[in-house]
C-alpha cells in the first residue's frame, strides 16, 4: 500500500490541524500537535510509538501490526533488549516501516494490582509518554507519532488515557524552552473513533488557541 508522508496527509487534510477541532492551527502548539486516525505503520514521522508489553517480544493490536509491517529484524532487535518495565520505553530501528525509529512503550493495565503497586496507572501511562519523548529527542527525532497506549487490550478508558497523554506531552514540551523547537511535531494517532473523539474533545482544552 502507498506510504503516506506527513506532507501528503496535510495536503489531503486528513491530518489535523486542518479544521475547527483545532482552532488557530498556526499557534505555537497547534502547529505542533496533530491528530490522525489511521494505521500508525503508514506514518513517516521520525519515530512511532508502539504499545508493547514488558517482554517486548510482540503481541496483538498495534504491536502485531508494527512487527508485521517492519519485518523480522525488528523482533531480532527487540530480543536483545531484555524486556522493558511498565511505564518505560526502549527504542529500535524501524526496518521496513516508513518511519526511522520505533519506540516500544509499555503501558499499564488499567486498574490492575501491579499498576497500583507501581504508583498507579496514571503515573505509569504518563511516564510512557515522557520517556518516549526523551528517547526520541536523544535520537535526534524531530517528529513522533503515538499510538493510544493502553486503550486496547490493557483496558484504559479512552478519555482518561487521552487526557493523561496530552498532559504528559504538554508538560514535557514546556519543561525546557528549547524542546518545543526541536520536537517539531507530535502526532496522536488513534485507530478507533472513540479514541479520536476523546482527543478532539480534549486537545483544545490543553493546547488552547493563543
Ligand atoms: N495503528 C494505530 N493504532 C492501532 C493499530 C494500528 N495499526 N491497531 C490497534 N491500534 P493495543 P494496549 C490501537 O491493544 O492496550 C498487545 O498485544 C487500538 O485501537 O494494541 O496498550 C501488546 O503486545 C488502541 O487504541 O495495546 C500488549 O500485550 C491502541 O492501539 C498489549 O496488546 C492500543 O491498543 C498492550 O495493550
């Protein structure tokens, strides 16, 4: 299938900001934050973020889609990483994918005893986003697309997950003045309408028009 570049997506107006769900698309934040509903394996951002599990050895959902599209070298690299803690992330090359790097983040299982023991699911989900941004920045990535971590098999409600994701990204961008310039675009890539609707509702609240 055809590989969609961000430029194509903007031109086709498939990729927001392109309409009134993200008013003032030229403001500092709205020019930087995008929403899209698509298969994340088609995106040519510098990095994409996978919703992995702590083994990093693949699975279903977006993890399965990413491994299928990247090819077997991705699993070979993941095997060398010795897993990953929940709330953390690790980075690999992207092989047959159109992006340059894959960041494998391990989200929490919603309302699970293990998440509670580790400080709560919200803290763990937020740290997936900030750790992924740290890794992207360290690797020189200037654009990153996140899947809606934990909102599938791991049972995180869409609205709560979107709010945590948006807050974590905003906090990370604002933590250091140079970051907003270095990370040119952050894409929230949803797959199901319920997740897209949650982002459409919440983004304007956290990234208001200037
Ligand atoms: N592109 C973008 N998003 C997708 C795609 C895709 N191709 N496919 C699904 N999604 P999930 P989790 C969305 O279940 O909840 C795996 O087996 C999906 O609609 O993939 O973090 C791992 O190995 C949802 O919004 O991940 C773990 O064992 C989001 O991706 C476990 O599932 C995440 O859903 C992780 O569970």
